[in-house]
């Protein structure tokens, strides 16, 4: 085992131990704050520090008691369905729009000020208005994700178009490419790495937004589940929910990163 691999294994374990120690210290200072040991029991089941037998949140993640009481698997699944619905819409609209902005200076001049205005608006600011418009939890969450996650796709797609070498475009003129041929044979192959980078950022924002959206709109989903556990004073489960959100977000980012690397000709040493 080489030293580099040892560092990759040892350093995360070291940081994890420090986090656990800090967590345990906070639990001693803050009354009724969940300890790491009790949180583990709340997650996987067993006997807690009070001697009570506890059924863990993760011991039966697939249970369905009724429409509003389901296991953690179904909570995550409901959130992911909303995330990918809003994320998919953002891709369908954002990529063509970004191509247009990158290819047309007039379009860039017309829309860029509004992109810069709408981009930093918090999802929490959109929620009340969208809930009033749709009067539906799912549509509100999906539309909020769409509005807040579309900007990285638009911006990175436009950046990809602008990165196309002018010599390639001159060749397209000489060969008398149609606008569609220019897009499919020259612009898109060069822009794809930028587009997937924007999609990766967008998916991270979408997963971030869904938790806040579900907390305010209610229904089934990991965000509402965390908020419901707070209302029931189940602080152990809040920490479990936070960890689950982080792990799922990490997995989503890892998957999108691998896909982005696959389509990035710069990292594969090839020219599309």
C-alpha cells in the first residue's frame, strides 16, 4: 500500500474522529443534545443510554403505514423524484437558451442583466409566490428547483459556446455548414464539458433546494421528514436526516462528476 493511498484512508478517518469528539463535547454542553452513541442507536436500533429499546430509522426504511407515514427510503425517493423533475426541466430549457446566448451577442446583451438579477434570489423567496400560483406541493417544489437550478446550466453552456476556437467556425463557413450542422458538429462537441459542469452544479443546487422547499410546503419527502421530527422533538432523527441528505448529495455529485469526466475530451486526451 503506497503512501498516497494511506493518506486517502487515514486522513478522512482522522477528521471523522475529530468530528465525533466535537459532537460529543457539544452533547455534554447542550442539554438533551443527542450524543453520537444515541444517534447511532436511533439510526440502526438497539438500547439507548436511558436503557430504552429503540427501533432504528434505518432498520426498516421500506415500511408504509399510511399515505403520510412511510419509511426513510420513500421519503428520499419522493425528494429525488421532485429533484429530477425540476432538474430535467432546467436541462431542457437551459441548454438551448445557453446555446443561444453564446452564439448571439444581441441575445446576450438582452438577457444577461436579468440572469444576473434572478440568479442570486433565494429559493425561499420564490416558494410563497409559486405555492400561490400552483396551489400544489409537488408543482411548487419542482418549479422552485427549476427556477433556482437553471442558471448554472445557462451560464456554463454559454461559456462553452464562447470557448469554441474561431478557426473551427471559419472552417464551418468555408464548408458552408447550415446553422444546425455548425451546432451539432462544432459547437456542441466543444461545449459538452462546460454543459455537464453546469449540470453538476445545477443538480447540487436542486438537492439543496428540495430540503428547504419540503420543509415549507409539507407532504412526503426528506425535508418535510426532518421538519416533522423537529416538531416531534426527535433530535436524533434530525441529525440522521442531515447525514442522509449529505450522503445522498455526495452520491449525486459523484455520479454527475463521473458522467462529466466521461464526456470531457480534455481529460480523456481526445478531440471530439
